[in-house]
C-alpha cells in the first residue's frame, strides 16, 4: 500500500515558489494543518500567504498535493468550488480534530 503523498507526480510549476509550495504541502502529515502564511514560510517566502492561497486555489493535483491541509489564520478557510464542507470532511477523515 502506498500513501497518496508518496505517489510520484510532476511538481514542476511555472515558478520556483509554486514548486516549493507543492513540495512543502506533500510533507505535511495526515491530520495536521498549516496556515497559508506557514505554507509560504515553508516554501521559503515568508509573507507570501496570498500567493500560497492562490496556489492552493489553482492546484489541479489536489489529491496528490493536499491543499485541504492549508487553513486560514481564522479558521478552515475555503476550498474552491468543492466548498468548506468538503474540506472539513477530508480533514475529518485524516483525524484532524478541529475539522468538525
């Protein structure tokens, strides 16, 4: 059995920052979350929380790059067209206690 985060995917994005966001997100363990600001810092660009949020909103690999593990500083935040309910469910399936 292979964890979704271990499935090889092409993480070459149009910018180095976005590639670093994808790589950092794949390292976030199941059941844990980071804020958009923390993701930006993990990607080497502290203060780029909005850019990290844009990356998550545009991601086409969300099953392999777990954008649902990124939350806003004030709560769960959104999850694009899937909605916050879907994000909450994914986090709950991973054991994130604050998802409910």
